[in-house]
C-alpha cells in the first residue's frame, strides 16, 4: 500500500469506464474542434493491452507499484499508444482524473488544474520523444503527486 492509496486494493478502470468517458466527451464535443469517434471504433486490442499492463505482475511483483506509478503509466500509454482514432489526450486527462479519484483519499484538482495543468501534461507527453520517457515519467509523477493530499 502506498501512502496515497485508500486501501490495499487498486480500483482499476475497465472497458466500461472508457465507454463512459468517451460518451461524456462526445456530449461535450461542441467545446472542442475535433470530434471524438465512437468507442467501438478504437484500435482493436491497444486499450485492452494498456489496461492489462497497468495491473500486471512480474514474478509475483507489481510491474507498476503504487497508485502514482500506475497513474503515470496509464496516462503515458493512453497518449503515446493511441488506442483511439482521435481524442487520446482528452481521454487520458479524464481517465487520469477518474483513476486518481477512485484511489486516493483527497484529490486537489480544480477547474484551473483541469484546464491548464492536466492538458499541459498531456501536450508535453504527446510531444515528447520516446527517448525522453524517463524524464516525462518523472515530470508526470511530480505533477500527479501535487494533486494528492499526503497523509
């Protein structure tokens, strides 16, 4: 258990959660210039692979230990692996918020953080070169921790 987890069990996102996220973003799409395609048109297997990887174990040990590391990798993979035809950064922002909200005791993300910090995180991740992965992960970890009340 990390100091940010509500309990020992991590509450992971699943395909139904992503259907809901896509639906919410489609309802809001008048606020964006580009449409969010239907969930069913995603690239087959990529989202499923990301979700399986986040909770995976290697020789009985978690590959991504703790809520923050899992959140970093979820966010990074949703942006860099492009499971959707369009809207990957928007989906990643909402999925990160949803994942953190489920798994931490107090989350400090106001409208300004959503509109600025989270989208800046998404842009920086999207524009990063694959060789910068460790620097991007450190940046994301630092930003995500800033949204969480330590107890």
